[in-house]
């Protein structure tokens, strides 16, 4: 039975949880304020060649389409293309406007409401996709960092980081190949805490089922292909947009800045990664001698385009499903433990 104090306490806890993210965003915005000349920022916007926008938008939709196919492969075809495509865009919209990075949880909630899969079964596939994302982003950073800084320590750091990425994939692979052993290990580790053990029991089973993609090497290679293609389009649309500001920009600038930004937005922040994405872009491009005002103008246009395109598709997805953002937010915050 829920007491009358539960709601105020939950709101208080939510505010506390939001503070680190808003603090990171505040610091990022402060850095931009102190290092960017606002007068030259207006001039930087005037440099953009808008004739590049159709290609930028086309490449952006390439990322959505290929990511959808990758996720459907992880889901073993249990959801059709349209359902998966709309839910991904709805998740992006949730991340843009709601705190706590609820988009990933929202994706599991929304798709489990459309197909006959449990919340935790869907969520496990989202985790698998995110592992691919972080692995590819780390790989891009490691591959480009030595070219950017040209220092011996960068090569050593790259080797260490590559080892950590490989170790992470190896652990997931072992979990997928030996689900019973993983379950027994978790049970032993949580034995001193029966409540935690009980809470994890059914969720762990669904999660390990979602890792089945890593057991089938054909499906694993198929997912890898679609995720690599997703990242090609992801880098491509940023690169084309960068060329609209700086016609002589090479691909290296886009590869490195996107890798830095992708890992940067993994930090806690306010909804929509406001300030964090821009700071990561400005900082990474500054290593190539790009004027910070131009970098910020480029990052702001990229961020606005992302908001508009994912927001429009996400809103349509919510309308088609007959749900609202507020309704989904409440479901996520009040979701039963057994869901």
C-alpha cells in the first residue's frame, strides 16, 4: 500500500537524481559562454551553404533506416519495420524532452506494448544495440586519436582502450553462451540480499534471452553489418553538414568529432544533451584549428536538425499509438517491478 508521502518523496528523489545531469549541462554551457564570441557566432551562421541540407537530411534518414534494420535483427524479426522505426524515433523524442535518459527504457515500454514481448526482453535487445554503439564509437575514437595528436602515449592509450572494449564484448559473449552459468553466478553474488535476488530472477532470464543474438554468429555478423552501415550514415550526415560550413573539411574531422561527441553525450546531462554535444563538438574540432564560433554554429544546426527530424517522426508515432509523452513518462516512473 502506497502512503500519502510516497509521491512527495519520489519527486524529491527525482530532483536529486536530476542534479548531476543539470550540473554537467551548466558546466558545458559555461565553458561555451566563456570561450565563444557571440558576435562572431552570428557571422558563422551566415557561412553555411544551405544547398547541402537535402543531402544531410537524406543521410540522416539513412541512419534511422539502417538502425531500425539492425534492431529488428537483434529482435529476431519479432517486430515489423514500421513498428521498430517509429519506436526508435519515439525513444529519441523521449530523450530530447524527458530527464533520466528515459528513451532507452521508453523504447522497451513502447515496443512491448505493440508486440508480444516482455519489457525486459525488449530492453535486453536495446542494451545489445547500445553495446554495439559504444564499441563502434570507441573504435572510431581509438582509430583517429593517434592521427589527431600524433603522440606515443595516444597509441598506448588506444591499445588499452581497445583491450577494454574487446573485454566488454567478450564478457557479453560469455554471458550469452553460458546463460545458466551466468544465472548461477548472479544468484551466488546476490544471495546475501534475497530481495535483490528475487527482483533479478525473471528480469535476468529475459535479459539473457535478448543476448541470444551474440550466440548466433550469422546474426551477430548481420547486426554488425547494419550497425556499421548506421555509423557510416551517421558520420556522413555530420560530415556533409560540416562541409556546408567548411568546404575543405576532410572526413577525419567528422570521424573524430562524432566519436568524441557520441562518448561525451553518454555523460549525465539535461534532456536532449543540451550543451554537452556542442561542447564536445567545439572541443574536438578545435584540435584541427577550427574557429570555435564556426564549430558551435555547426553543432547547433546539427542539434536542431536532430530535434526536428526525430521529433516529427516521434510525435507521429505517439499519435498513431494513441499515447502522449506525459502518459509514457508516468508509466515509466510508476512501472511495476514485475513488468
